[in-house]
C-alpha cells in the first residue's frame, strides 16, 4: 500500500477557520485481482463490503467523504494490480 496526503487550511469552512482539509489518496497493490478485490472492492457490492482499507478510513472521526475510487497503474512493476481510493478528512487545527 502506498499513500499520499495533501493538506490545506480551510479558512471559509466555519467562521474564524481553525480546520485543515486533508485529501488522502491510498493505492492498494496486489499480485492478483482477487487479492485486490479483498483489499479495496469496487462496483455495486462495495457499498455493503468496502474492504479493510475503506473501513479503516471511514472509522476515523475526521472522515468526510469518499471522492473517488478506481483502477491505478503501479509503474515500478506492471505485473501488479493496483486500485486507488481518495477520501477527504477534516481536522481541527491545534
């Protein structure tokens, strides 16, 4: 699994701001499509069983919503299967 987090201040979300917005992109990598479907399923069944990666992110108090999910390329090894998930988190600035 590979991930990237982009953070920016949210000045206009509430009066006086005080929050940060985090766009988190996770890329799950597997040897087979079956393994990938266990880690990060897509399609109609994903709503009922989103897999462990999606469940972990949704369980966070700061979770806002899922922005996108789909196939990804893993350029270092084209024999691998990959899928991306992008979610938005919002946290108070401390």
